[in-house]
C-alpha cells in the first residue's frame, strides 16, 4: 500500500534525526577528529540518508502502478509471475533491498525483475 506524504515525511525525519544523533555522538566521543575522519562520517551518513529516502519513496510503488502482462523480451510470450522476491539493487545513491514480483519465461528460461 502506498504511504501518504505525511507517513513518508515522518519516517524520513525520524531516520534523519537518528543519523544526526549518531554523527553528533561520534563527534563528541572522538578526541580531535581530523577533517578526513569528519568527512568519512559525513559521507557515510549521507549514504544512509539517501538509501533511506529511496527506500521510503519506493514503498508501495508496485501497488500504486501494478505491472500488467509482462512479455518476454526475447519471444514476446506472456511471462509467469513467480511471486515476490527480495533483491539487493545497486543505485547511484547506494544499495537498496527491494521487494518486487519476479517474472519467468518457461520457453526462453529467463527471468526478469521489473523496477515497477
């Protein structure tokens, strides 16, 4: 089910606050951090925040726009819906675990994991 704008915003603000607390605690507990150390922490934090934003915005996308009659890219036959599958997807913003329906063509013996 697609989350409302308010639900997404609330979850993202919660995640941001947790990340802010984490990095501030690190800074308080690190004696004289160097610029490189601070930069590493900021970049890691930015990555986790970006991944969280992607996760929240992707929730419910498939139910909002259900995939209809997937056809095999090789033979054009209708593909069989094999149900939900969890995948690790590498994006420019980071790694995401997303769940999508996987489709399989028995004739060509190929499967696809549409982005929705």
